[in-house]
């Protein structure tokens, strides 16, 4: 299956299961707002979907000819994507966990995973990259533990970032869905009074803080 076929298969899956949501108002992990969301929780409800996406992403990674020792993904949802991709690639998989200290958000390699990634080549894998905020924090955690991040791979790229955002030459995605994001203080949806979606993304946290 070539890149075009993988892109078509991925988009068909998103649309058929209802995971691609547009024309709404979402708050992303970066704090920015936008009109669209990829509901990865819907994708993951049927394990055959992340299994198939993981297999396709593994094929795309192989074609890139990058060399790596293991995969690292972000908890919680990204672990599913990372595990299935690592399984298809035949390599090990670890994950980083979101933490917050003194109001600063970061991802941390716990469970002695920091020792696992030290001095090893790591492919960071995430399910959906929106603004690149969370994925970038995972990249930082791997590098902070002494790992060499050789590439980033994802099911869906929202089109807001590329490999340069993560300091890598290899950035792989199955499909690119153009769903732009904007700073909260310039959000046209807020100005128009469009309610924030509190079921997906970080809308519930945003409303709780605003309230």
C-alpha cells in the first residue's frame, strides 16, 4: 500500500466511524482554539481500527528507512497508537505521562522508562498531532532522559506543524486534516459566542477555569 492508498484508507476510517468532527468549537492542549477535532476515543472503541492504523503507520515508517531501537508514545490515548505501531514494527514500546508542577505542564518517563530510553534511538509516535504541544513535550522528555529522537510519526497531522517543530528530519503521517487553530484571545468562535465543546479536547477544563 502506497502513501496515497494509506491516506484514503485512513480518511475513510475517520469518516465512517464519526471521528472527524468539524464546524464546532474546541480547546486544544496548547490552549489554542479551533473548529475541528479528531475524536481518537471513537477510533479506539473498536480495537481493529488502531490495529489497522498502526500497521499502516509501521509500513510508512519502514519506507522512511530510519533506524531506531524503540517507540515512545504519550499517555493516555497515544499509548494505544504507540503500542500497535511498535507491535507491527517488532520493537519495544514505552510511554511518557503528563505531569504538572508549579503550574508547568510536562511529560515524564516514569516506571524506569527513563533508563530504557537512555542512549537509544527513539521514534516518538502519537495518534493525532494538533498543535504539536503534547508531542513536543514527549520529545523533550525522551531527550531529557538521554534518548536520541530520530523521528516523529502519527496517524493524523492537523497541518499546524512539521518535523522542524520537533527538531527532527523525519516526520511521518498517514493523513493530514486541515483544522486550523488560533490563540484563545483572538478566537473568532469565542467572539461569536459559539459554545465550547466540553465533551472532547480540553473544553471542560477551559470552562471550569473560566467559571
